[in-house]
C-alpha cells in the first residue's frame, strides 16, 4: 500500500483555517505501523495552532492536521496488540489525522470500548489522555481533594471534570455563561461558577481555604488569579494558553506558599514513555466501564467542513467535543 493517495484535509500554507482545503496526501506506512480506516477525527486546539504555524511542531506544507482518530484497523504487524477489523482510537503524533486512512505506531493505538460509538470514542485520546496524565500522574490527585477546572464546558474541560470526579475529587467548574454551565453539569460537575465572579465564589465555596489542584488550559489572567487560590502544598497544572497570553510566575510565590506549578505536555512526553498511551488508555477504559467517563460530543462536521470546525473552535463557539466524520 506504499504511496497510496488518501483523501485528506490539507493545510497548504500556515495562515489559519481559511487555508485548509480538501486534497490528497500520500500514505506510506512503515513496516511496524498499524493502518486504520478513519471514521472520525477529533478537533483539538493543537490542530488549530498547526493551521496557524504556531504549534511547537511545524510540519512542512502541505500537511493534514489531526492528532487523534477513531476507526477500524485495516492491517497490523504481528505483536501489535490489535488486529484487522478491531475498533480503535489512535494518536497520530503531530498531525495527519484529517484523512480517510492513517498509519500510526502500534503503541499509539488503543482498543475502543464496545459501549462507545466512534464520535464519542475519539475524544478519549488527546483530551482525556491529557486530563488523566495531568491529574493522576503529574498532579498526584488524591481522593477527597478539591479541583478547580477552568474552561469546564469545552472538550478539554469536560474531560478533566469527569476524570477528577472519577478519581474521587470534589470539582469546582469555571465557565463563561449559563449555557456552558449546563454543559459542565452534564459532564458531572456538581458545583459551577461563572467567570465574572469566580474568584470570590471559589473563596466562599472553600471557606477561604482555596483548592488543592487547578486544571488550567486557559492561561493569562486566569492563571495569575488561580495562584492566589491554591492551598499550601497545592498544585496548578499548566495545560495550555487558550486566552493567548503565556503567564509568567514569580518564583517567590511558589516558595512562600509552598505550591507547585506543573507542566502537562502529554503529547510531547509520549516519546519519553512509549507505554504511556496504552497505560492511560487502560485506566480510561476502566473509568468508562465504571460509568465515570463519557465524552460529550458538542458538534459533528463533514470532512469538507473541517475549516469551519476549526473556526468555531477559534471563536470559542464550541462546547464539549467537536468531531469530523469521514465515514
């Protein structure tokens, strides 16, 4: 199948979603790759950054965005742990998933729970893997602790809400309006506060003691204010910078308050821990079976409408998980 042309959504120049077009790219699997016929691809914030040329990894155009896919295995090498016909989700690395067929290393492939369709299942890759890795492994979350989740109505935030609840934490969800508050509650958040008065609300709801762990994909002013709401020996997880400004930390604030600022770059850590995706995938499947985890699908788009999906994400019009359907 070397050199097969595959229908794809292509970035011809890194100037944003407007430069995204339908085309084809050549698929040339390595001998140890799993080849997957893609049914759905997730729409993630890194995909948006890729179209602008602002992601940490900058592929040479033309390229396809898409860090995560769900579909059916077409072929797999011996010892891959999956076989032709299996339903799987996969991490493509740093792009390439907005295509009808992909080839990925076997360690990046996780079986899909039988109880899930592909629209839901694709959300278990980037957002949920990041949330579990951040909360459980990097953040050392313990049952009974209080977690503050920013952006709690989006794909990243709803994942964090569900996993924190599944790990036995109390969750305070921060959202921008009442409509998004309903999404956060649907994800499992029992306590939701609006961004307009979130600082005072968090203080009141924690009796002035603050929270043990902050999950922050927003950055900017939200990050700065969160530092003041962390209990001694608490942690803030640096997930991303959706607000745009990358905050700076005065080291004395960490010192005097005895708190940690913890980076969470799941995708960039995968090469350092090749077993990470399958290990976390197994934990997520356990949480699915226990009823704690169920990705919320906010919107579905055809592959041809992928540019619009990315524009909606950029305009913060999305709630839950946005998905491209390829089959």
